[in-house]
C-alpha cells in the first residue's frame, strides 16, 4: 500500500474513530436520557400510585358518606314518624282533656244541684200538711238518683209516709239514717 493510501486509510480510521466517539457520546446521552426517563417514569408511577391510593381513600370516604346519608334518611324518617305519632297523641290528649273538662262542668253542675237540694230548707219539709195530715222529718240529703232521710225518732214510720208527702222523689232510691247525740265523758 502506498503512503498516500495509508494516510488515506488513517484519515478514514480517524474519521471512523471520531464518528465512533460521537456515536459513543450520543449513545451515552441516549443511555442517560433513558436513565432519566426511567427515573421520571418511576416518579410518575409513584405519583400514579399515590393518586390511586388517594382516589381509593376518597371512594371509601364517599361510600361512608353515602352510608351515613342513608342512615340519616332512615333516622329522619323515624323522627318524622315519631313526630306524626306525637301529633296524633297530642290530638287524642286534647280530645280527652276537652272531654274531661266537659265532664268536670257536668259534675260541677250536678254538685250545684245536689248542694241546692242539700241546702233546701228543712222548714220546707217540716210542718207539711196534706189532706189534714201533718208530716215532719228532721233532715234529708238528695243525690242524683238517691235520697237519705235523716230522722231522730220513728224512722220506719216516716219512711213509709215520706213518698205520700213528697211524690217528686218517687224514682229515687231512699235510704234511712238515724241521727242522735251521745253525751259521754269518754268522748272528748
């Protein structure tokens, strides 16, 4: 080989070596870029894993929230039912109260009537004269459908005569009572 061919060959070899060095540098840059890409990919995978974990946690929270809302709906429905029941019981209580008030008014009226009858003057009963016959009793108490005749003497005879002199009490149950006073040193 001639000297010029050799020089040409060394020049070509030099270019090839330079080209190999540049390729080596490029290859090192590509390897470095791949390494950086792998690190970035690893970081991205970690971020994705964190995002997936966060998403999972948020889904669990959301599921718990939905479950809590369902329980709240049930509680609200129960409270509404209790409210309705309480309202119904209050209406019933009000009706019973009104009925009780009406009964109290009736009882007061009956009490007034009984009191009127009770306080009826004994003089109205004493000295009654019918068909030339006299009749006298010592006292009486009138209830709604009963009457107590009080006598200090001859109760049995006066009970028999009572309805003849007072026919307005014919439908009453009549009870007799004997009254008396005991004077004793033992009673103080």
